């Protein structure tokens, strides 16, 4: 499933979408991020993005199904984060359109339009496919991230997609 988020106002308990009909629309445009080094962070205390940048917090709360499985999140062919069970990663990006994907036997795509100075939250969950778990990227909020008990910063290195 693909989502497009625009002009998010992040509240303590929910996301407020600016323009309900235009906030969530399918699209296929992308602009690669230039700086994806995650800053040091802890749950509920994600530091503000650097001047002129935005941050995307990808997180995967603890779940028994697929507990040993991890997935890389890509922007284009570049791996920007790798999430195992009960982990999160912070990606710093330039403002503008970004397309993030995670794949297994199927690919899930999330389109975000990032604004400078904003922090966006994306929840990674797993669903069953025919043979493998399928990752899902879903817009979320800070309150949901904060509820993830003892979540840890991911130390796994993301892998790039091969050109094959």
C-alpha cells in the first residue's frame, strides 16, 4: 500500500493531517535524501532535525510473529535503515518528496513530503505472505512510538538493493 503525507502537524497523541482529502493520496514521485546518518536518540526523545532538514523515525514495535526477521528500508536503491524486532532508526533528509520501500516477496512503498524542521513517524509491521513475512510501512505518530516498550536504536547496517 502506498501513502502520501503532506504538511503533518504532529500532536502528542495523534497526527493531524492538513487537507484531509489531499493528505493521503497515492503517488509515484521520489527525491533521494542527502544525509541519512541517524543521530543518537531514545524513545520519546528524538532530537530535533538539523537546520533545514527533516527527520523520519522508522520503528518496529515488539511482536512475536517474525521476531527473528529484519527488513531494510530503502530510498531508491540505497538502504537507509534496517529494523529488527523492537528497534527504530532516525533518518535525516532534505525537505521535499521522498519514497521509501521495504520488500520481501512483495514491496511496500510509502511516499512522504517532508517539511524542514518536522519529525515524521513511520511504523513497520509484518504481515504473512505466501512464503515469507511482508513488511508494511504505515504513517504513525510520536505517541505510538513512545508506547513501544524498551525499544532500542537499531545497530544493524542497511543493505542497498542490487542492480540485478
